[in-house]
């Protein structure tokens, strides 16, 4: 393989991950990547790129917990130390905030992860179950 052929097959990582974060197809950036909340489409409805073999498994959930946990745990301590709110007020705000942030991040991190996999051609074979 020459260098030129290698370049032709190289996919840019950043745009693919950004398209995935926007929940768009990593190839064209226009078609929707997901159907419903988290299911990956079999093919892109715009460019027909095959997406059915993209599997993020529990990677997005891991990243979501990592990010939300590292944001919310110190924030909880800061809010508690600074204002000492009523326990039910503190619980209600942080329960809603944590769930909302997790639901916001999960499909976007899944898209970004699939964008990375797509760019690096890390998907498995099409017929592997
Ligand atoms: Zn597409």
C-alpha cells in the first residue's frame, strides 16, 4: 500500500466524533445516527453508510458515569459546604440534575464513540452477532 492509498482510506477522527456527538452519521454528518433514544440505525438514510456493525456496548454508559460522577460529587460538596440547604432540597436538586445530565450525555457520548470507531474502522465484521 502506498502512502497515497493509505491517506485515501484514512478517516478524520475529529469531524466523525463531532458528527456523532450531534447524533449524526459520522460519514456525511447529515443523516441521523440513532433511531429513538439510543439505537444505532442499520444504514444512514442520507449516504447509505452501513452502521449496523457499530457497537459501543457499555462504553458510553461508562463515560457518562465517569463525567457525571466527577462533576456532581465535588459540586455536591461545594453546595453543601457553601449553603447547607435542607437535605430534601439538596437531594431533589442533585437527583434531577444528575439524571438530566446523564440523559443528555449518554446518546451524545454514544454518538461520539461510534464516530471514533467509524473513523478508526474499529467495528467488527458485518456478520458477527
Ligand atoms: Zn450518512
